[in-house]
C-alpha cells in the first residue's frame, strides 16, 4: 500500500531543523539522511525556527499579491538583502514583483536582521 499525500505545505529550513530535533528525540539512532540533512542545515540555515516564523509572518503581513507560501519560504531561507538578490531568488518562479513590492520585502528582511 502506497502512502497518500494528504497535504503539502512549504516549510523553511529553520522549521525543518525543528522537525529534525523531534525525530532525533524519538529515534535512538537517526538515519544517515537525517544526519546529512542536519549537516546541511548547520551550514546554510542562518536563523532559528522562532526567527523564521517571525520573519515569515512579517513578509506575509505585507499582503503582496501573487506571493505564495512557497515564495515566502524561499525568501526566508535565502534572506536576500538587496532588491537585486531578491530578483535572483525569484527568477526560479513564474512571478514578477514590482519594484515597490521588492523594496518592501527587502526592508522587512533588513529590519529583521538588524533586530537579530
């Protein structure tokens, strides 16, 4: 019997770190995949799960049209600090942001990083 996918929800790297911690508590010896994923997260995830949720909420609060959860998660993962960096991040999606929307997102990220 194949497992059925009930729901797909995009998550940030910070949230994955939180899930890995739960798995490690549950299992005596984590699998090699979990270990490798943890190494990757330690190398690339710059923020904690709480900070990730806070930044995700701040970007969602901007209410930018056509910006979906998967886009927001990618922005939170990569933390672009300029409009040009944000454009590079968003090139992988069929989504065009206005200069005003890009500036709002970058401002929110930079304010968050200043507080951090």
